[in-house]
C-alpha cells in the first residue's frame, strides 16, 4: 500500500471517496437518532422503560460482535460486506414510513427494526476496523481519525437541527426516509473504492476457536484490556442517560422537536472543536492524560441538563451546554484511544478484536439503556440523569495502573509479541 505524506491526505481520492460516503451516512443517522425515540414518545406514547428497551434494542446486536467480527475477519475483502450492510439498513428503515402510511406502526415494529439494523451496523463496524488500515497508511491514522471524527461532529451540529425540522414538517416516520437514502449513497460511494483486500488467511480453525482467540488477545493485551474497561464503564453510564435524553427534553423540559434538534445541533459544535483539538491536546498533555480527563468529563456533562430549570430559553441553553461539553470530551476520548488501539493491534487480529471489543464495550449499552429506563420509571428521569453523570469517576479507575495513563504519543508503539 502506498504511503502518502501526512499533508496530502485530502488529496487522496480514495480517502475523499470514503469520507464523502461517511459524511452523507452520518447526517442521515442524526435524523434517525432523533426520529426513532420521538416516534415512540409522541406517536406511540411510550413510557420511560419502553424508551429504554428501544434504545437497548438498537445496541443489543453488539453482544454478538465477537462472532460477527470473527466471521468478518476470515474474509480478505471487507468492502462488499460494508456495502451489503448499508443496503440492508436502507431497506429496513424504509419499512417504518410504509407502516406509518398503512397505520400499522407499533412499538414491536420499532424493536425489530432496531435489532436488525443494529446487526447490519455491527457487520459494517467490524469490517471497518480492517478496511481502515488499508485505506490510509500507519502514519496517517491519527490524522484520518481526526478528520473522520470532525466530520461526524459536524453532522451532530447540523443533523439534529435538520432532523427536528423534518420531524415537525413531515412527521418522524417520514423523516427516516432521509437516513435510508443516505445509506444507499454510502453504498454507492463504497462501490467506487479500489482498496486492496487483505491477505487471505489459511486458517481452518472453527469460528468458536477463532472468536475465543480474539477475546483472549483482547483481555491479555496490556493496552486493550485497560481501554476496554474504561470505555465500557463510560458507555454503560452514558447509555443510562442517553436512553432517556429525548424523553427528558420533550416531557420534563417541555421543549418542542425543533428546539430539541436545535439544542443538540448547537451543542454538537463542541464535538467539532474536540475533534480538531484532540491531536494538539494529545501532543501537549499526552494521550493517556487526555483520555483519562475526557472519561470523566464526557458522562459528567449530562448533569448540566439534569439540573436545568427556568424559562424555555434557559432550559434549551442548559441542554445545549451539556451536549457541547460532552461532545468535546468524547472526541478527546475517542480520537487518541482509537489511534492507540490501531497502533498496538496485529493486522490479522483487527476484525475479531474489534468484534470482541464491541461485544463488551457496545454490548453493555443495552444493559445501560434498560437500567436507565427502569431507574427513570422508579426514581424519576431527572434523578437518573444525575446517577449517570457519576460514571466517569469509576471509568478512570481502569487507567490508574495501566500503561495508557503513561503514554504520551503513538511513536514507538507496536503490537505485543504473540
């Protein structure tokens, strides 16, 4: 694979093509992320626990990420799998407006679509881990992650505002058509790429044995083990609040769909700043310290929204502020952590390790969403958000005695001997 100077990444047609596919898809995702819970809350009058179960359904397929990733790892060319996943998600989402038009929309339908689309998302994500290292060279990992994360942050800025407007003008089920079309655009752009496939593996080991090898590699890797514990704890507490955030903004803060989308969009500008600042902050303070600080700030920021009160503008501002700080922190968490993981993982283990990592890290999200929904029904939605804000203080404990906290840069990092 060719190596390009770091300054020329935007001149690489392959990267630009993939970036454009991700950009369209990310903006579409923002529409569904707002529309799906609003369908449950506004059209189907869902309770906090039912909204929690819906969020859990979105993340439930990640429990199988280990086996999906192991299956994906056995295929040298990951691009066709990514294209198939995009097409599948488009088809699934289009059933929602169809059911709405036929007056057949139910919570059960939402749960099924969430699980199936989530499964396709896992296939895409585990394929991406190996695809990424063939798209860009090693010395461009940090730059590429920063650029893709910055674009994702921009989608969080403009996407929710667009989604809120579409929901108010067209209703939530019709707005989801936008996300379905975005997946088709992504599939088309991925089809134009000419990235070389990886080396085919000659292993004839059974799927279960290969999956166990991926989990063993992950749990015995000094860097990956600690990053897994930290990220999993952050995700658990974040999903407690995320499962209820749209419901809280709609019912407790009494904000309209348009206002919620606007607040999310304004707050998401913090993600863009975080993506741009992650690399400089890492160079100044060191990757480990940036990851540790962000693991506390990211989940803790939701307390600002939980304590919101006063007139409409004050409540909306508090929601936007919570989103801004959280979005900034999550980019400063993800960019150095993802780059570090890419640097210390062997090529032939990437997809199955990504699957093993997701099985635990993302697999805990359904549990967090369910806990959030049940706590919201039991002690109240506002109080549940405050519980979730404390999670970062537990997450950082995973880093205290790990080599991550002492890591300043990726220079010299290599996968361990196996």
